């Protein structure tokens, strides 16, 4: 694990020099420049500025295919994925095609354990029982060579449209009737950052445009529909899938969040926010990522992934009950995750990982759907790329799981290199730069662990693992205000590759208390003005070991946020990273701090004790 007592330096982002004024507030002006914004027009999020859908390779073929099947009243089935992006993409596909005149449209969400991910031969056989004329994939399919062949081999003639955003396997593209994916070779669509729900949304937009041009709405005797009702699920799916918020994605997310906050979202979205204690009108990308999305993801992780689509497409009478059910499932997921994370931490504490640059963990009793979350948690705590694996119940010789990485390590490229060194390790893998799924032969676990660490070492250094405290700027004292926090909130959406500003500062710890044994609530004082502000750092207390002392000055990296409690709004610092330098130096010298008597029962600065672990290293 990363040594919490190692003194780290502030790494302040370089100031971007430019004569262009992007915002009248000097802090936001500099933040936008650091995010790569070149002109004020890039901060105008009108949907009229969306990229042209027909610049996406395969779009013409896709819309002509869909028009044919809509006019023929064909039996169409959407095959989705069991995460939030897949659920929202499925919802957009079903709802959008119905808006555009499709009468026979249904969906299938694969069971993670029974069918595997995506367009597998197993799920094709399930779909084939309904005798579909057209199968549409959303958020999957770009690597499904065998799955597409299985569709074409169905007894009832069936065509297939693939919509996806994942990276293909080189130039090997499935032989589908149409493939729409901005990441496929030869695609000139300017943004490669669309989520799966974004790709399906663009298909619906293009389809409406072509139907308008061809007079098909008149031919079908229907009015041209508005597509605004799709923006709510488009926003939550895009944010949940952690796609980069480039200019085009910010337009899409902004439109959806505005619709949600105006109270115009579909019942399933509205009720799920309410069930997670998020007020309509105060929905942010953070509340989507930390409250809404986990409930959608929980269905596919520990239950039936189709429940999420049912919630998102439910009527007002059923929406509340469905939303509460998803919240209950997420509570179960958190309990499973907590147990698995504890086992993972125990393994790391007991094993000698001090020299490892990448971690490969195998959990004998893993719940497959939670492995990615556990990998992410360990990655955050260790500051290393992590692969977390568990057994495959259908084949004892194969183990599978999830990877989570950290910059600058592209885990998908790492897997490519491992496969080139030892082609017999992988059963399969796929995903993105920072998150991927994989399955390997159990007999190759040790080889994979060795190669994973070896390849990661080529890009990661000891200093990177130690880590700096990365901030956009040191926040001047006069901007430590509610007004600044509100201004930042108003100028969103913020997200991946367009991160909410992180500020740095040195503050005096005047008080603290431990919440739920793991979170640290602090009262900090700004040295220049004496102003005091509350701050909270999540998961910073381990085994009652508190990394601060009252009266000491701490280095803090934080986001400005607004805390609302009992109708009262107040400024709060959401702490990303912090260190008590004086305490760190004491620990390095082997000295024990003097603890206030009243804190003796709650605070223990001793080393963590070893626990039993079910992780295996062989």
C-alpha cells in the first residue's frame, strides 16, 4: 500500500497563458484554460452544436436498415449490457425506436453468469427463440465475431446492427449488416468519447433526420416526434460510464441534467433520485456517479440486469416501487463489496507488495459482479493498477474479473502487450484505458501476475506510486466562499477529462471526529483570515489510525462543495488528498504523537493488525 506517512509535494498545474478571456471570474477563467477550452463558444452547450451523426462511419447503412424494418413491422430485439451504460442505451433504443414508429421492439439483458458479456452465442440462441428479423446490440458487439455469425446462422433469417463504443480487436470487425462505433477503424466522427448510450442516441437522431427527409412520417401517418425525452437517460448513462466529457459529451450531459432538474425526467429516473435522497433540482454529476448509477449497476452485479431497464421504462404507478427495489439491491451489493474489500485488504497487508508496481488478486469466493468495484477501491488506496479475479463457475480452469488502472497506464494496451508475450494466457479481454474485463486460464495466474507487473513497470515509477498532491491551483483566501462553490456548480457539467476544479491550501486543524469508523470530518482554519470551514475526507481512517493531529497545519487538496442540512446551506471542502506533514515526519523518525486523553478510545496510531484473508497467490 502507499505509505500514508511519506511526505508528498504539491503538484500545481501549470498556468495557461492566453489573452482570451473565457470567464470573468479569474479562477474559473484559469480552470477552463487548463481544461483545454480555447474560446467562450466551447462553453455554450446548445444541442444545436452537437456533432453531425452522419459523420459516423456506418450510420447511413444503419438508418436504412432500421427504416426497412420499421416499415415492415419487423420483430426487433435489442441486446444490451448489464451496467448503467448498457441499461440506458437499451432504454434509448427501445424508447427511441417506439417514438419513431417501431411496433415490435423488445430487449434482452444477458445474465452475467449464464450468458457472459455481450453478443455471445448463448444469448443469440435465447434471442433466436423469438424469431427476430433484426437484432440490435447496444454497448457491445464490436468484438463479437462468433456472435454475429451465430445470428446469421439462426433458422429464422435475421439481420444485425451493432452499436458500440468499445475498442475493436484491431481491424477485425464483425460481418454485420451495419456497424456504428466511433472507435472503429476509418470512422471520422470527431469525438471518440461517446458512451454506448451516446452511440445509440446518435443512431436515433440520424434515423429521425433520414425519415424526415424521405417523408416516412407522413407515409406512416404519424407526426415527427421530439427526442428530448431521451436526454435524461443519456446524461446518467454517459456520466456513469466515466467517458471523457469532451465538448460534445458536455452538450449531451448538460441537456439531460437540465431536463432532470426541471422535473421533466421519466418516472423511473425521478423516483430513483428521490429514493437515493437526491433532490430534483440539485442533481449533479457527483450525485449521478455516487447515488444513481450504483443502484442501476447493482441489478446486473447481483441480480437481474433487466430490472434496471424495467425501472427506466416504468410508468408512474410502478416507478417508485421499482426504484426502492433497486436501492435495496444496492444495499446488498455494498455489503458484499465491503466483505470482499476487507478480504482484499487483508491479503495486501499480509503479502509483501512493497516492490510490486501492479497488483493481481484472486479471491476464491468472489461475487463476480463486484470484482470491478473492489479493484477500483484497491487501486485508489494503493495508487497502482489492479486486477481482481475470481472463479468462473461454469469452468474451473478459467478465472475472470476486472482491471482498474491509473494514469499513465492504459490497461487495455498492457493486456495487448501481455498477449503478445504469452498468447496462451488470455481466454479474452476488452474494455477501456482505465477499466477492462478479462478472463485467463487459472494455470496461467502466476505468469499473468509476473507479466502484469513487468509491463506496468515500463510506464510507472516509484515516485508516481508515492504520488504528489495534484491540484489545479492554490486557492487564494478570498475565494474560499459559498459564492465560489455555487459558481463552480453552475458552470458544469464536470467529469472525466473535464474534472471539477481541485484546489490546494494549507489549513490548521482545529477539530476532527471520525464518522462510521472510516471517514474523517475536520474543522479547518484558513491561516490568513482565521475563517473556519468544515471538511470531510472519505475512507481516510484505517483501523482507527487517524492521519492528523489537532493544531497541526495540513496540506489539503479539495473541491468546494455546498452542504445542506436541515434547510441550512454551508460551505464544505470535499477532500481528495491531505497530509499532516509534522505527523508524517514524526512517524518517519519513529516517534509516537501525544494523544489527547479524550481521544484515546477512538484513535490508535499503531500499525494495522494482520487479518486472515481468502485471497490466494498461487
